[in-house]
C-alpha cells in the first residue's frame, strides 16, 4: 500500500529518532539517550539486562553502560521497517550491529540484535514508548546471551542460551 | 533529478521488500523468503550456490540454507540505491553484511556482498524478478568464494577466487 | 518538524550521493569518487590521512587508497541524519562500517567511523563540499588510529590515540 507524503515524513522522523539513539549512545551522552523515550517507556533489553519502566532506572542503566562498561562503541542501525498503527503511533523494527570496546582488558565484541519499538507522536516529536531487544547472535560477547527464538523447521536439539 | 512523492513511496515499498527478505532469512522462514520473489524469478547467487529460476528450486535452496546449514544469521542491509526503469519496474542495488553461525562446529563467518535486483510491481506489491549476488569480501567463509570483479587501475597479478 | 515532499526528495538524493561514494570506493573507481565532491571540497580524513582541499590531492589520495593499499573493501553506510541548513545546502551525518582486505599480507581490518558532510546543490546534483571523518573504533587497523572525542562523565585516565 502506497505511503502518503505525511507517512513518508513520519517515517523519516522516526528513523531520525532511532539514529539519534545510536549517536547519543556512541557519544556517551546517556541522558540524551533517555530523552528519546517517553517518561513511562517500557524497556525490555532481554536477559540479565532486564526490563524496566522508570526514568530513574533508564538513567542508571544507560549511564552505567555507556560510561563505565564500554570504552567505545559503534551502533550501526539498518533494516528499518515501520508500520503505522494509528495517526500518532507506529511500530518500528530495525537491526543493530553493535560493536563494543570495553574498559576491562577483554576482547572487543559485537552484538547482532533487533529493536522492536512502539513509538508515539508527542509535542516534542516521535518518542519510543516501548522497546524490545532481540538478539540474533554475537561475537565474543563477554556475558550470557539469550538468543531470540528462531523458527525451527526440523526437530533438533537446540539451546537458546549460549555463552 | 528530484523524486516525485509516488517514487518516494515506491522507494520505501521496495526497501520494505529488501528488509523483509533479511528478516525472513534470519527468522528461518524460508517459504516467506520465496514469496518476496516472482514465480519466475531468475536467481543468481554466484559461485557454487549457482543460478536457478524455478520456485521449487528456490524453496529447496532457502530451506536448506536457513535451516540446515546456518544455526543463526544476521543480514544487515544498507546502501540501497534505486533506479526506476519504468512505471512498474525498478532496479535496486544494495549492500548486505551477513553474519552466520553454523550448525557445524566451525567458526562464525561474515560475507560482504551486494544485491542487484530487478523488481516489478505486482498486485501483491513490489516483488523481486531477478537477483544477482556479488561478493566484495568475507571473513572465515568456509566455502569457496568468487569475488566480484574490481576495477584494476594498475596491471597486477590477481586471482578472483580465494578460499 | 515534518519534512516537505521536496525535502524528502533532497534527503533521498543526498543518500544516493553517500551510497555512490561507497560503491565507487569498493569498485576501485577513485576518479568517480572525486566527482561526488565539489572542486574546492575540504576533506578532513583525520590523523595521518590528513586534510586537503585540492582536486589533485583528492585524486592522488583515492587512487592510492583504493588501488594500491586495499585489495578489496566494503563500505556499509547507515545512520544517515540530514539537516537542511538552507534551500541548497545540507549537513549529513552518517556511520560507515568499512571492512578492508590489504595487498600486504596483513590481517583484514574494520574501521568504524562517521562522516559529517556539508553538501551543496549544484547543477549536477548534490555534491559534498566538506567532509570530516571521525573514528569511533576499529578492529586490526594496521596504522595509528585517532579516535573521536567521547563524552566522559567520570574523570578517568584515557588516551585518544590507540595503536
């Protein structure tokens, strides 16, 4: 179904929010990260990173991550697919290829994940009201990774957790 | 030359098809992959993966790949360039950064490739009528890789095949 | 603020220029790379790659890089954010995930960088009038890398240069 000019504008504005998130993370500006989400956003970062929905928790979470754990990072965002679920709400799916260098003397690592975001139009522009992170894979990630479910056509012993 | 609003809508719809391909591959939903191509699509995946143009072959190809060979994958699509070659047809070039984890106990691998797609507008939306895959490089790919030709300014002994 | 249809068209045309750059680099067509910049473009590639602003230097720079140093490369461009700074000028920020294979027998390497570009509309279309490259990180890069400044919340001994 064709996109209207208004939807194409919204599409671009939502992409801008997703990109601003990556840039603020990689700049180590955690407080600017939080501003891209609504005050009551439900965050689900999966696994031990957990779920939370208060702004205080979000500040703590991003400040700890971008500043104390990661020495450098690069979050490549692509594969943006947006579905408009209302005049002022949308669902965005995207892929993130996130490289990290740590303060600890451990190897650099990649995480290969997807964001599934529910966005709402606010007076300040589109904001993320719900984010779920699903992990497709990783290279050298130093902590437990819970992978997303993958359709399995043939029965086979498989674990969804892998160190 | 400026894009019309209709072309911008088509551009986005074509990007949606390219992204849906990646997501269906990485979800291990091979039959959904095939639905993104026309019934008579000419597939050219290069090298030993070969060329084929029947839907039966396409089902076999994608079912074998996503389910039996790859345990996990992440296909990052970017650098989408679209040329409209008619009212209802377009050529899309894109880059894919494809990470794979195998069922076999071999190292994970990346393939760095390009898609050159001919798309047509159908009643069900834009579909891929021809796809060619050209490989720019790889990391640890376990099988023979045939690289795309690269413009060589200075004469130099070079092989286009590299294990 | 919503994008007008004209701005969405400009956005796409600017993205086309950024993608054409990557494809020309990876094709080893350095002279086509230079055509995407204005004749007086100010290039700032950072560190030992340096700054330059003559077309002659640009030809030398790209001919040496794509042909003599790199055997193969793949430049994945994403996270494009564009701000229109005038009717005929714009600033584009983007991320590049650039994989390289060398002619020398050294390991392949990734550079994780950002482009900050000033573009102008010319009779031939949008062209890059100023480019700055900031490096977020790397894997196995064989030469000195100067990393971009990163906001540091807590005081900590940190070096911005890392081999």
